[in-house]
C-alpha cells in the first residue's frame, strides 16, 4: 500500500521560510517523478513544483527563485524549500506521485502566510 505523509506546514509572516517534507512508502521511490501541488481557498489546485527521477525540476512561474524542490532517494523523501513567502502562497500543500494508472496523494499540510 502506497502512503505519502507530508509535514512542515505552519503559519509564518510574509518574507518567512518553511520546508515541507513528504515521505513515501510502499513503492520504489527513486523511479518516480514527485510533485507538489497546492490548493488555496476558493481556487483550483495548481502544480507548484516537480522533480523527475533524474533530478530535473520545474516550477510554477510565481514561485520560481523562491521555492526549491529536492529529493533524497535514500530516505524516500521529497522536500519543498519555500523562502520569501507571500500571503498568496497560503494554501494546503499536497505531495503527489503520478504512477499511471494510479495517482497517489498525501493528506496535505497547511501553509498560512499572514502578518
């Protein structure tokens, strides 16, 4: 059974930093692309960042130069380092593994950016 467990969400002031962690179990982690999504109140879910098995990354334009996705295959873990956080980054952040025909999701972790 595949499980994804996120942690690291918190409330921070604008300009602050957080590191989100997602640990996977039940699959060969190193062979999969890992993604972070977010859903803000009243908005659709959006892809924030992704990292493939080779380490190539992609980012939502609004988070480029502020967020960094990385992975540690030995720990079955993907990270999202978030810096210079803005109120518009407030959302529930979800870890995702697309593994066709399946699509695995974590439970989400809340990030709130407010003064």
